[in-house]
C-alpha cells in the first residue's frame, strides 16, 4: 500500500497537464501513485500522459468513455491503492511539499480529512479562497463546515481523505452531472472524525476559460445540475438531523413559471423559507423557529 493515491480526471487539457504532472512527480512525499483517468480526450492529453508514464512508474493511466469528472474520480477511487486519497484537476497544480504535509498532519491527528489553503488564479487575478493560519484539529460539525466554507465552495481538491473512511460511508461522486463535488464534500466533511488544517501549503486552482465548468457556466443543464446538487445536499443534512446553522444551505422548494419563465420562487433552508420574484428579488422570509438561540444560529461568522 502506498501512502497517497492522487487522482486526476483528464479531459482536453493538453496546454496545462504538464504543469500539473510536474508538481506531482516532484513531490517531497515519494511514496505515492498518480492515477490519471483519461475521460476520452480528443486533444494531445493522452500523448502527454503516456510520455510521463514511460518516465515514472508511479503514473497509472485509466481510459474511459467520456462521462465527466464524477465518473472519472470514482473510477480512480476504485483503482486506488493508497492509504489516503487526494484529488487534483488536470489544469491545476500544488506546492512540492503539499502531500507530505497533508499526510503528516493526517497521521499526527489520526484524521479522516486534512485541509490546505485553496488559491484561485487566472485572468490576471489571484485570490485565496480558503486561507489557513494555523494547524489545528477541528471536530465540531459547525466549525468543520465553516473552515471548509462548505456552504459556498464545496471543493474536493484542497483536501486529503483517508480511503478507509470514504469506503466506510460509501462516499462517492454523483456521475454524469456538473456540480458533482457539492454532495461528495458535504458528506466527507460531515462524516469525518475531524479536520486537520495545514497552513503554508497551497492548492492552485486555475480558472481555465476552456474548462467544462466555465464553458457550461450559463447553460440550462449547468443551472439544473446546480439546483439538483443543492437539493441533494440539503436533503442529506436534513436526513442526518445535522445540528448546524440555518440559512447556510439553500435549495429550491417551488418554482412558479409563466411562458417558461420563473416569475416566483420559494427556497428553503433548515428552518427558513424565502420568497423571491424572478428568482432574485426578495419578497419576504418566514422561519419555523423564532427563539433567541435560533436567531444566533442564523448569523454566519
């Protein structure tokens, strides 16, 4: 068993995959395997993967019919031999000591999950989306959700997961859809025995203008997938009776349409409904709980 399996879904990223692979083959933690799942790329991505695999036996290539990132990551998980699992997208990269520090923190705290700072870069801009200042082990559910910005980001790639833990709770990605990461990360954060935060290491998320996420950003299918993902997340948390803050996680409860246009929308969180005109204009909110303590829970730090 290797210490870490790194899973990379690859689809038409010939201009970026080398930078990604260079950051992985040169990791200070050498006891790793790099599983590249080629999602039926039509450019030169597979040629580049084969070139790297010939030079480094730790690189394993899996070819699949085009089925999007969720299926590619699940395929990688099925074949992973590592004690821990990391996900890296093929147009992103990481610090050279990234996996060594995440692995050491995971072992130190016997943690199911370790977390790194996530930096978004591209279009001439750089932004730290999750910035960690200290090493700590967080077990409180609300604090786990907060440290991961789970209500907003739901990012699977700036984390290290114990494989045994993912298998125990059958945590896998929804397949054939966009926004596949929201339910996966919510379940992982919820079930994890704790989160080890690791400062001063960075995952670099590149805003690739040609990525499937950006190309489909405004499409109806993308919008529908996002709403389904939000509903799945809220249903999961409600089913678990999760004791977390109201108004962080929302899902559409009812849409009223006229000539195919949404003119009135009702969204719900745990205890609150909000009513909107044309999906955006607030009309009013109503809450099932109105105690003093519930009001405190509604305030995000």
